[in-house]
C-alpha cells in the first residue's frame, strides 16, 4: 500500500496524451482545439471535470525547470530558485483532485492577469506558509506574476523525493519562452 500523499487523485482519471506541435498546430490553434475538446468532453455523461496541462503528475520526462526570482529574496548566487512548471487550463485541478489550500484557482476560469499558483512545498520553502505566499510575486524571464493561490504539495516528478518547487500557470498568461509547453498536452478527465 502506498503511504505517501501524492497531492493528487489517480483513481477514476482518464488521460489522453498528444503532441499538437508534431501535428502542425501553432500555439493559438492548439488553444482553440483544447477549448473545443473541453466543451465536447464536458458534455459527456458521467464526466465531472475536464482539464489539460503541459504535464501530468509522475509523468516521465518533461522540463528541467527554469530559474525564477522572488522579489525580496536573495538566495546565494550558486543556488538560484529553480522551479518546474505546468501550463494548464480548464478544470485541471478539479480533474486531478488537487486542492487549492489558500487563495484561488487561477486556471479555471482562465485568469486575465499575470497570476500563478504555487504548490505547498514551494510556499513553505520560500514564504514560510501558504498564507504568506498568496499575493506575493514571482518573476519569470522578466515578467512578473502574482501568486493567486497555493495547492497541496504535489509529487509532479517522482515519489522518492519531497515535492519539487512547482508553479502552475494559466495558458493565456504564460511567458512566451514557455510557449513550447502548449504543444505537449495531457487531457485529464475524472470519473467517467
């Protein structure tokens, strides 16, 4: 029996994985296709939530992260603040049973401002608590984001280690250097 709290639900979840970039979709076209798929799947009997993201929890491979800045925090130069990220939309958190423990879900409905969600492990590590993280800032490649909410600590990469620093970004506000994330998507649905 698994005794580690993964921070997400795996039972009753259907995943479909596809690479829209290989199929020739540009970022805007991919977003339109995902919105249409979301509408169609949401209308199916028994489907309670539909969402999509650039990766699924415990998915092999993926990004190695990016360096971010947290205003007011100066880590030693040799360390930096490395985070991994998920660009997503729809009801991704609901579909995977990932709870927002403080603040709000900025992925559904898609937020119009530059906001992000951070996972609980990152909130504890850099701000001391989930409460303290909400409203604080992150800087990705010169673009500022406000922390709109904090999720449970989720094991996005592996079981063996503690949860990694993760940032979840609404697809419509992700920095342009993360645009490649739009083309490799996972479509979770729950309880079909």
